[in-house]
C-alpha cells in the first residue's frame, strides 16, 4: 500500500513530514508488511468504540488510543485489541495507567 493511502485511511492529510514519520514507523515495526492490512482493519473495527490507530508523537510506532465514553465501550475496545494481537500474532505494549497501546510488530 502506498504511504499516502495508509495515512489517508488513518484520517491524516499526507504531507512530507507525515510520510517520513510513517516510513520510520514501518522500519521500526517488525514484520510490518505482514500486519499492515490488519492494522487498518483494526482501526475500522475500533471506530464504534471511540478508539483508533494513529501515529505516535513520541515513538516511531503506531499507537492505539481508546477514548471510549463508557466503561462498556472501553472494555469492548480492549477485547478487540487483544483479539487482534492474538489472531495476527502482533505484539502490543499497553502503557501503564493509560488507554494507549503501541503496536510493536509481528511476533514470529
């Protein structure tokens, strides 16, 4: 998938800085080519829970942010993230005391 298309599907307006950031994330995410489509699918599935996949501002990884307005929606989002991680063998790292995960990459 082209970088501009990936950024657009994640609701960004592509520009040079974002494309460069995406390239660093791709390089830093082990097995990126195996999980790229699944990341976009996860983003689509999380929308109903007020959760989404984004580019991290602090690390060269994708992050998953859960901003659900109710505990039930938040719980459902966390379950979807766990299912994504288990099904596609994707290593994630949940930040302590935050509703944020980093997508670290494909686990071989």
